[in-house]
C-alpha cells in the first residue's frame, strides 16, 4: 500500500472531527495515512489516532500561533513524508494544501466529494456540474466534510517534530466576531433567511432556533443585498460561502440558482416557504408550505422539547 | 513604486445554465465574463496603486479568446494587459497553470499580486497560494478589506473572527467580496480598452498529472416530502430526529 499524508484540521486547540473522515478518504485511495498535526503544543496530537492510520506526527512550531500560509506550508512540508497529501476542504486547509502542493511541484484537486480508485470527483461551476479526474503520481487533495464516514479512534502513536517556518505576515490584531454564534462555514446545522423574512429584525426568529440547535444563521444574497444589517459574512451562495452541513433550513428563500450553488450538497435540506412553487422545494428533503410567521414557533417548540 | 499584477480569469457568466453533453460541459452558448471575485482583486490592485504609485498589469492565462477579459480589466482602469500562452498547451492541471503564471509574474518583475479568492468555474482557490509558493512569497487569502496607508494591511477571516494582517514584502493576496465596492468602467476607459494591445508572453509548463475523465450533471436528488401548513413543522422536526438523525 502506498503512503499518504493527512494534514489534520485543528479547531479551537483540538483536532477536529473531520480529520477522522480524511482517514477514510485516504483508505479509499488505497493508501496508508500518516496524520500530521500542526500545533504549538504537541499534546493536541494525542487525540489524532485512528484505525487504519500508521502514525501521527505532531509538527510543533511557533509559526502555528497564528495562521500564516507560507510558514505553515514550509513546516508541514519539512515534517511530512512523501505521498498523496489529504486535507479538509475548509478555507484555511485548502489554502495551506495548495502551498504544500506547489512546494512539492505537484497538482492539487480541491473539494473532493467522491473517490473511486484513482478517480476523484469534485463539483465545478458551483455544483452545476461534477467533474471526475484521474490522478497519476502524487497529488494533493482536499476533501469536503460530511462525505466520508469517520474512521474509528485508536490510541495515537505520536512522534513530535520541532519544525517552524519563517513567518511572512504579521498579525496586527484579531477582531473577535461580535456575535458568539457560529459562522456558517463552521456549523453542522445552518438556518438561513431570505428576503421572504420581510425585515432584518425578523432574523431574530431564526436566531432563536439557531440557539436551540447550536446552529449558525445564514442568509441569501437577496437578503444581504437588500438589508445593510445582514452582513456579507452570512451569505450562503455562489458569491458568498459554500456550505456542506448535516442540516440546512432555508426560510423564506425562493431557491435562486445562486443560492443553490452554495448549499445544495447539504446532507438534509428543509425548506419553509409560503409559495408552493418555489424552486427550493425541488431540492428539499422536507418542505413545509406555510408562512414563516406560523411555522417557526412550531419548529422552535418541537426542537426545544427534543433538546431538553 | 510597486509593480502590481492582478490575475484575471475568463469564466462563464455565473447565471449561465451549464449544459453537459458527451461527458463534457458544453460552453458554446454561454456568455463569458471576468470571474466575479477577480473584480474585487482589480479594485484592491487599483487602490494599492492610488496609494503607493506604480503600475497595475492584468494577467491571464489562455488562448486569444481570453483577450476580452483583459480588455474589460483595461476599461476598469488597469495600465497594462498581458496574456501568457503556449500553443502546445491544452488541458492544464493546477501544477502546470501555477508554474506558467509564476514564470510570467517573475518575467514582468512584479512585487505584488492580487487575485480572486476562487474562480467561478473550478471554485478551487489554489492559484493564489500556489503561485505565491512558487515565487517564494507570502500569501493572504480570502481578504475582505485592504488599506494602504503606511503599508499594506489586509483583513482576512480566522477562527472566531477576522485578523488584520500587515504584509511587508512581496505577496499574493486573494480577495473575497467583503466590504469592497468595485468601480465600473467609464466611457473613456472603454474607448482606451478598444485600442489597447494585449502583450502575449510564453512560458513552459510541466506535464499535467491530473486529467479530466468526465464532466456530468449533478446527481438528481430523490424527491423529498412536502407538507402543507405550519402544523406539519412538528412532524418535520420529528423526521429530522428519527429518520434523518441530524438533530
């Protein structure tokens, strides 16, 4: 079996769950992965043992204090063995994987959603088509979350490599998000509102459900363009964020192709819209034809009793 | 005074319907435009020039079909327009594209490169960081703001918020929409663009190791369940827990 290298996804100081999915992707490629954990404290890597992976390398370096693409790529490249490089398709990991690939003079295939032997499938044209490519030789790939099953955990066989890189940029300040709520790009459940919400104030009804479920609140482009109070950072769609959550609840969103492009690969989609002919219903696993004013309180109380 | 390059790519209009025929997308009927995020890169490059002087060159990779997006960039206000191409190229993978662009950028003597965070066709976002690595430069991706008073400071998303990052040396900056408002071409710009000459440069590209097998329509989703009336929300919540297992 040939070798591969997984760049672990680290969030809030611990190895994120998607890393276990990357192990399954490595196995689907017929490779045995080494999990590489970029960190400032090697104990982070203790949680990065998986059935099917041969070893775990904690790459410990000062450069990992803040994100700096150049130094991260240099340190990871120096510490990682050769083989196919596998990362999560998060904005940061796609970025660092692209640099590691370029450093090694190999190609990269981003946003993989299926692996069949050496053939990899990714969405193109924002999901309006799918493209399958064949790899010959080592490449880097990034894999979307919620596509592959999570590999089972096992005790990690961690070796620590002290390896930093020259930091090329200087962080002046970190501006914490005003809201404590999750960003749509980080959430497993997203509830989004469109222009059908009538006013930006009505997004508070979505926030209430989001708080109950631990979800993020998103918005359609129409809502972002119409109301200054709804920031672009909430926008899901072709010119906003592409999301891939377990559950996406679209409220008062008609389902423009622009919006579908950003959320159509969500595992389950719920649509709430008073217009029975809204295009969003063609993509919904569960559609509710009703006004949001009537529907959201019912959803909220049902979810509340489930979460209690 | 900085020699600034902005990378632009010709892509189908994002409102275009993508037709698949014979396992390849058929783009013969689409309208072609500058990839939307590249417009924010053009804006950032022009603001950089306005603050620090220098020149802005728009660079694309492609056959002569791609001249139109260069002229569109010229109409918006870039100074020079350059296309890199080699007639031996057909389907290039990311390694080949980044190598060719890096050679062209080095050949033009640039110190700063702006690009869109992703192109509207592949959505990959590999070109900015990949080109930076090949040039040995810094990179900051997905920026939402840029300021050029006393050095280049950009705002980029980080876990839990955003970071203001200062960039001192040569760098590739990829741009998100953020708070940037793009300028539109004026009549004078459009007239100048008509007369502008595209400089064509050549480069070498390594053989591609990633080859396209097929392009297909997205998988059709099985028909969902549709309910009438708000009281069904309780049933949907139950299904999300018991059938979909996502709550």
